[in-house]
C-alpha cells in the first residue's frame, strides 16, 4: 500500500492533553501534526515549522489564547488560526476574531466538523501563500526587466531597444498568465469562502499584467501611427473611464469640471493609446498623493481656439524643479524600481505628439503637480491626417 501524501502542517496549542491528542488522532492520517501545551512553545514551533493552520485554545495558563493570537499575528499575518472555546467563552471567541483569528470552534467538537474546518483553512492558507508567490514573481520579473532595459543606454537605438523589450516581456507575461489561470481554476474548484478576497487580489495582479501587455503594445506602436484606428474620442468620458480604473483608491477625491458643452471636447485618436497616456498621468498622480491626509485629483477641461486643454492637478508630494527637465527621459535616474522603469511619461509624451498634442508639467515640492495636456479638436485634427475618411465614430 502506497503511503498517503500529507496535505499540510497543523499546529495545535492546548494545555489540556485530551483535546490535543483527540485532534492528533483525528488529523494525523492527512496532516503533519505539531503539539504544544503553552503559547510560548507553540510560537517556537510556528517559527520552526511554518504550519498552514494553527488550532489554539482560548483559555490557557501563563499566556491566554488571545495573547498567543496577537504574538502569532505579529510573526505571520497570513496563517489561518482557529480558536477552541468552551460554551461559556463565546464573547471571548468573538473578541479573538477581532484580533485576527480566522474562525472559532466550540468544545466538545465533532470529528467530522473539525476535518471539514481544517481542510477549508489549510487550503485557504496554501492559496494565500501561492498568491503571495505570484505577486513576488511578478515583482522580481519587473525589477529584473527594469535593470536589463536600463542598460540600453537611454535607447540610442529605439528600434533595437524596443524589439529587445518586447522579446523580454512576452515570455514572462505568458508564464504569469498561465499561473493566474491555474490559481483561478483552483479557486473555482474549491469554492472556498475566502474566494472573494482571493479573486480581488488576483484581479489586481491580472490588471497589472494587462498593463504590462499594454505597455508592450504601446511601445511597439510608437512610430507606427495607424490611421485605420482613428476614432472620435470624448475626453471627459475617457477620463471618467480612467478614474473608474483607479477606483480601488476609494479614499481619493476625484473631481472633473468641463467648461461649456461636453460634446465639443472630442479629439481624433487611437482609443487604446490615448487612454493609456491619460491613465499613466492619473496613476502618477495617485502615487504622488498616496501619503497625503486628504488626497485629491482634479481635472479641468477648456477650449483655447481649436485646442482642447486638459489640466490635471494633484495635491501630492510634487517634484523638485531640477528634476522636472528629466521626467520625459526613458529610464532616467530619477525613476525607481518601485515607481516603474521610467517609461510611462516617455510613452505618454510620444503618444500625445503623434496625435498632434503636447504636454507640460508644473510642480513644486510639497505643493503638488499640475499637468497641462493640449490636443486639437476633432474637426481641426482632420486637416492633419492624410486619411480622415478612415475615421470611425466612437
């Protein structure tokens, strides 16, 4: 008979021998079990064995289960923790949930109930671990590619550098997409109660992968303006779409003001390219105001002769005046790995120039940043392009 593959590690912390041994007997065929009769011993085993699930009694001598819970959460904020409680400790069990316990179970417990709960939370811990690994792999990939791309000597040869960038990005993006598909499949199969939280986290990773893919396509499209993709784009509506994409930052105040009739704020452009350009500007603003007590971003639309002016203002940290002249340089030395490779504003500027537009920055340290974007109205832009008949209504 082949040995059964153990499904995970369980740490049981309980000062009473009976419940400890009962749990060991019920779970030992499916899981690797570690036992401790005090909080301190349990915390030591936690650090040594890195279990997938901790089952801990609330009432124990020396240190209570609540104190143990707080110590464990300080060491590992992600591990699943189920508290064991007597019938008279329901209020304490609810307090444990507030301190970060995953769930609680009343004594005496049923063997089938404990098996179901253990399987549920071991699976949850393992999926949580894998989603962290996915994020770490994505971050490592981004850091590695940023360093490699930074060696291209300021893109002295744009064609060669863009070809290398696309080649380097495509393979890891394919791998990450496959990894995300695998995680999403497991979530659907397991029907875990935590799947909503997991899906939200995975959606964040997936959106960032999509943005990497968009970056590749935007980079490839530079210098290859496609007249067949020109559309009439309503800029207030497009900016609203960009704000919705940034809606995860629910504490940020967004405001949009339009002078006159909204329909007059139409330009001709490739929707994906133009939206990505404005999304880059909004993402930069979101990063700049991340630590402000009352973060806000405002957008003001106006018409000057036949040009549309979009003024995007934030109340963030601002940029040193000496560094402003370098912000459009690809891979400039003011960019950091955390903030990106320095490609966002470079691409945004190129996209706007291809659409006969321009962009200016005004910024002071501690006083926020204002970006002024100017693009021609649709009727004016028709005269700039040789194939206006290919334009389609957005």
